[in-house]
C-alpha cells in the first residue's frame, strides 16, 4: 500500500464549478500537508500548506485536513480555465531535520472547460 | 524570485552512457533534492543534500549518484544509463526550517525529460 493515495483523474469540470481534490494517507506521523500545482511542462509550485489539522483558506482555494480519517482535501471555488493543471498532494513528518522527506501523491489532472 | 535551473529540458541518451544532470539554485538554500516523476507514480525522491558535500539516499537511489561541490549546484549522475531510467527528472531546493509549524517550501526547476534508447 502506498503511503499517499491520490485519484489520478483526469477530472473535467465546467468553468465556475466547485472542484474537490482528495488524498488519503496511511502514516499517522504526517504533520505537514501540502498541495502543489504543476502546469504542463513546468515544475510543481506550492499552492498551500497546512500544519497539523484544520482548514486553511486562500482566495478561491481551501485546504482541509482530517487527521482522524487520514484524509485531506483541496477545494477550488469558481474554477477558472487557468486552474487547469495537475494537482499533487504532499505530506511530511518533520521538515527541520536533515532526514525529513516529503511524500507526494501521484497527482490529479484537472481540466476546466470554458 | 527564487530560481532553480536545470541544464537541459530534453535529453536523449543511449543505454550504457554516463549521464550528468545539473541543477543550480540562486537563493542560497541549504537543501537540494533530485526527484523523478513517472505517470501513476508521482514524484519519487532519488537523493537529497542538506549541505555541501553531504548527501542522503532517498527512496530510489539505485543506479544514481550525486555530487554537491558547491552550495548552489547539485548534480545527478547516471553511471550507466538504462531504459528504465527514462523519466522526467526534477530538481528542487529549500531552506531548513527553524520553527515546528513552519514549512519551508521546496522550489522546483522546470525538469529534464530524459529518454534512454
């Protein structure tokens, strides 16, 4: 079983729809939960991160972490064609030691139809 | 703006060749990473370095080695390229976190798509 599972999609929705992207994980020691966005032919870039559990909002994007269910979500409101990209969830235990590593999900390809 | 550059966007090599992938960052980051990205498998860590001349194995180090002689440069070496090393290779860099609640973002380069024939 992979430590982080992510539905690969592809997911296609009309412009303006609410998008929900999800990941599940098995390692209860994860404390840092990140979402990266990757446009075609580019490297991933950090979209949002959450430490421990709870919600975090940034404009049209909301990240949720449910540690009891080992489940994280990214919601995109009022989706735009420019949101079309691959979204990767990522998780880590400690990030302030030389041994810290990030485990990435396989990514969900999202397409927003105009 | 943080910038991570990789020496090539596309590379085609033959089986058995020695391949060098170069990565340079301009933000004085302590940590540098090499990943490979394959469909359905996501990003997998090959090696990382937390200081000059220091390196640690990631999840899939077999068939690879690395070199970090200067803080800004991290090289990935395929000693004898094989077809199963055909992949997208991504370099990243980050600072070292000093606070528990603070996540230090990994900044990625644009990637090198390597094809081994």
